[in-house]
């Protein structure tokens, strides 16, 4: 009963040999559907012959004639000739990836009329000869990625009317001939990736009438040309990724397209291409991540009325301006992770009520009154598992917004109204050509923004270029002062908590001092001194346009009344001295003295002047 090594080993070897022999002879029975080639695995039910990674250097013999799937991935094939596969006319899927194929004969696959999937990924192809894919009218998927193809010739794909997916990425493509894609009327998806292409010609793309998705990744294209995609009316998705040289997108780039998603990522564009986006009114998702876009300007996306998702991740965004998301009435998802935002104000949105998902994590957020709107919605907004975290003020540094209790709310998320420091009146007289500066510093939480209003009601900010500008710390600087600069300047310090104002007056004199200037000075500067400036400020309380005009007008009226009064006094004296009453033309002028009944007479502070004139 025991195991007898003396006899056992040779017996097992013999058995193995017999078995192998048997299998080999079965394989050699031929293509009657019974055999399976040496070293391959067969799944007869699926009519599949699997020879992946078997060190084969030629297409094995004895493949059953009715094979539908032939997998030759990861072998050492060097070429495919016309005769090699001619017998397998029922083949539907052929995988030749990861071989060393450098030569494809014309008509290499032309007998495989049933072929639907052909994979030639990761080979050594430099050129696809014309006719290599001829007559493959049922082919739906062709993978040519990761080869060394330099050029795509005209008519390469012309018989592939059913082709839906074409992969040509990871090649050394430098040129796609204008008619290379001719015939690909069924193509739905195209990916061109990691090529040395420097342009994508609109004409070559124009044959792809059924294209719905186009991915163009890792290209060295420097500009999107006008109307490049104008024939692709069926395109729904366009991806432009890793184009480090792309800096400019012309306003007509996307003309003719009706996209529902667009992704322009990892390029060198510094602002949202508002003009180009204008025509994409059906866009529902936009990804502009990883571009150096530091400011999302007001109304930059205004035409995207159906946009539901916006991704601006990792763009070094420092500011979303008021109405930066203006026009996006249907925005549901906003992804602003990993930026440099200190805040995100409610005023940036068209309406925050549509918003469902918000990601602002990875930003140095200052938890003051500007973020109160997020806090109030912290239980209903979806933070996608990444709640925003306070980077300041120090007391609550590092706390997640969704961790605050209701009672703690108003202790922290507050703002402090700006206060202008050092309110000494600045009244400056200068000569034409001088440099004039007016200081204006303010404190408040968050740090107030300072701007000035000129006598001409023009807004002057740190961004104003030219003679008159505001220095970063808030000082108004007027270079080469001119007489027309004379007047009252208003400094406004403003933050989310409110604003504060302050006045400064400038009188610029030329040589000779002319009468018009005196008049202007009187009008604007008036008799502004410390006392009545204070009154003025209290009265103004900051509605610039209307109230400042009223003040100016009021001052003008006082001056005017003074002049009128003076004239009447002269006339009065003159008429008294004449002592005559010749005329029936009389004028009556009266005014009330505000200071009370200090005046003489029993008329209770009112004086009357009666005048008769010649
Ligand atoms: C191509 O596909 C169609 C249906 O998809 C089929 O009817 C036809 O027989 C196929 N052609 C060949 C040559 O297999
Ligand atoms: C394509 O570009 C890569 C890197 O930029 C370079 O190594 C390669 O030689 C280029 N190929 C061709 C065909 O120019
Ligand atoms: C991107 O643009 C900046 C300036 O706008 C330039 O300095 C940089 O070299 C550009 N990057 C590339 C990869 O061209
Ligand atoms: C654009 O696409 C939308 C669907 O995304 C469709 O409803 C609309 O009719 C299309 N417009 C045109 C002009 O093709
Ligand atoms: C947006 O683009 C970036 C970079 O290509 C990508 O990582 C990210 O997944 C995209 N986001 C979405 C929602 O598609
Ligand atoms: C936001 O962007 C990040 C980075 O691209 C991504 O991982 C995340 O899935 C996005 N979130 C949503 C909700 O799209
Ligand atoms: C100043 O604050 C008031 C409310 O305090 C606001 O109505 C007004 O618009 C603000 N003005 C400016 C210029 O910010
Ligand atoms: C005075 O003001 C008027 C209008 O406000 C202007 O046209 C005129 O040039 C000014 N004169 C001087 C000397 O500034
Ligand atoms: C300021 O003007 C008022 C009248 O406008 C005057 O009564 C007051 O004396 C003036 N104050 C100074 C400091 O000039
Ligand atoms: C200005 O008004 C404030 C109160 O509004 C008052 O405390 C201050 O004394 C006034 N300054 C002058 C110069 O009248």
C-alpha cells in the first residue's frame, strides 16, 4: 500500500508525456472547432482563444476557424501580414496589444469582415500604411495608443464607417493630415493624448460628424484657433487638459458647438474665457481647475444660464468678485477647493438658494460676517465630506464650519465697521504741476478697502492708472496737479461691516490766478472748516451721489443768496440816499434769522426789505 518511489516518478513523467502528446495531436486536428493551439487557453462556449503573455513570436497555428475572440496580448509578434489572419473570417475581437509590431501590411486585416474590436496598443508602429484597415466596415473600437506614430495619413480610416471609439493617444504625432479622419462618420469618442501636435486643424475634425466626446490631452498647442470646432455640432463634451502653452482662447473658439460639459484644465490661461463661453448656453458642467486664474470677475460666466456644476479647484483663486457667479441661476455644485480665498461672499452668487454642494475647503478662510451665510446653511449644504475650516481669527483657527453650535454663531462671525484714523482736516493749496497727497488710513475687521471719489464724482482706486491714483495704504496721490483737480475729495473706507468717509479739499492755483478758479474754489470748497465739515459728514452719512450733490448745491445756494443780499443792500442804500419814490415797481425780500430773536424790533426775528426801483 505504501508509496514506492522507485517506480512512481517515471510513471508520472510517462503519464505527463502522454497527456501532452495527446493535447498536441488534438490541436493539430486543425480548425474544426475541436482543437486549441499549443500554449493557448480556449473557452469553447465563447469561441475564445486566449494566448496572452505566452512568449509567442508568431501567430500560432491551429486556431479554430470559428474563433470569435483572439487574445494575443503581451507576446513578441513583430509584424502582421495579409495572410496571417486571412482564415479567421469570423473573428470579432482581436487583441494585439503589447507586442513589438512595427509593420502592418496593407490589407493586413482586410479579410476580417466581422471584426468589431481591434487593439494595437503599445506596439512599435511608426506609420499606419494606407489600407491597413480597409474593409473593416463593422469595426467599432480601434486602439492605436502608445505607439510611435508620427503622422496620420489621409484616408487611413476611410472604410471604418462603424467606428465609435478611436484611441490615438501616446504617440509621437506631429501632424494629422487634413483628410485623415475622412470616413469616420460613426465616431463618437476621440482621444488625442500626449502628442507633439502643435495645432489641431479644424478641417481634419470636420469629418467627425457624429462625435460626442473629444478629449485633447497633453498637447503643445499654444492657442485655440477660431472656429476650430465649428463643424462638430453634435459634440457634447470637450476636454482640454495639460496644454501648458495655452494662454489665450479666442472669443470665437467654441463657435458652432453646443456642449453640455467643458473642461479646460492645467493650461496657462489667467482668466475665465468669457467671450468664448458666450455661445455655450446649454453648458451644464464647467471645469476650469488648475489654471492660474486668480480672480473670478463679475459676470465672467454670465451667459451660462443652465450651468449646474462649476469646478475651479487649485487655480490660486484669491477673489470671487461681487456677482462673480452672476448669471448662474441654476448653479447646484460649486467646487473651489484648494485656492487662496479668504472669503466667499453671498453677493458673489446670483442666488445661493439653488446651491446644494459647496467645496471651499483648502482655503485660508477668515470666519467673519462674510461667511455667516455658509454658517447659517451648514446643516443643509453638502460639503462633500470636506467642511470649510476657519484659518482666522485666531480664537477659532482650525475649527470646521459645521462644528459651530447655534449659540456660538454671533460671538465669532462678526465684522467691525471701518474707522478712519487721524481725522485732521486736510486742506491743501498747491500750484499747478505739484504732487499732492491726502492720507486716509482706516482700521476695521476685515481690513477695509479704501477708495476715493473725485470732485467730478469719479471713483479712484488702487487700480486707477494715470495721474490720480490711490497708493496701497490708501493715500490719494495726484501728480502734476492741474487747476481742474481743485475741489473736495472723499475718502471711503469700506468693508463687509460698513463704511466710513472723510473729506479733503484741494485748491490748485495757476499763474496768473484767474477768476474762474476762484469761483470754482468757492463753489466746491465753500467755507468748509472743522466745525461744519463735521456737520456735513453727519448730514451726508454716506450716500454719495445724491447727498453730496445736495450739499454742494446747498453751499452754492448760500453763496448765491449772499451775493443777492449784498446787491439788494447796495440798492437799498442807493435808493435811500436818493429819497425818491418815482416808480411802482417794487421788490420784497425777507429772510428768517436762525439764531433767534436777537435782532431789534418787535417782529420776532424776521426782517423785511422793501425796495422800489426806477
Ligand atoms: C456587420 O454587422 C452587422 C450587424 O451589426 C451584421 O448584420 C453583418 O453581418 C456584419 N458584417 C459582417 C461582414 O460580419
Ligand atoms: C515629442 O516630444 C518629446 C518631448 O517633448 C520628444 O522627446 C520627442 O522626441 C518628440 N517626438 C517627435 C517625433 O518630435
Ligand atoms: C505661463 O505663463 C506665464 C506668464 O503668463 C509664463 O511665465 C510661463 O512661462 C507660462 N508657462 C508655460 C509653461 O508656458
Ligand atoms: C443643444 O443641446 C441641447 C441639449 O444639451 C438641446 O436641447 C438643444 O436643442 C441643442 N441646441 C441646438 C441648437 O442644437
Ligand atoms: C476637473 O479637472 C481636473 C483636472 O483635469 C480633474 O482632476 C477633475 O477630476 C475634474 N473634475 C471633474 C468634476 O470632472
Ligand atoms: C471637487 O474637486 C476635487 C478635486 O478635483 C475632487 O476630488 C472632488 O471630487 C470635487 N468635488 C465634487 C463634489 O465634485
Ligand atoms: C456704505 O454702507 C452702507 C450701509 O452701512 C451701504 O448702504 C452703502 O452701500 C455702503 N457704501 C459703499 C460705497 O460701500
Ligand atoms: C471751473 O468749473 C467749470 C465747470 O465746473 C469748468 O468748466 C472750468 O474749467 C473751471 N475753471 C477752472 C479754472 O478750473
Ligand atoms: C467755521 O465756519 C463757521 C460758519 O460757517 C464759523 O462760524 C466758524 O467760526 C468757523 N470756524 C473756524 C475754526 O474757522
Ligand atoms: C464732530 O461730531 C462728533 C459727534 O458726531 C463730536 O463728538 C465731535 O466733537 C465733533 N467735532 C467737531 C470738531 O465739532
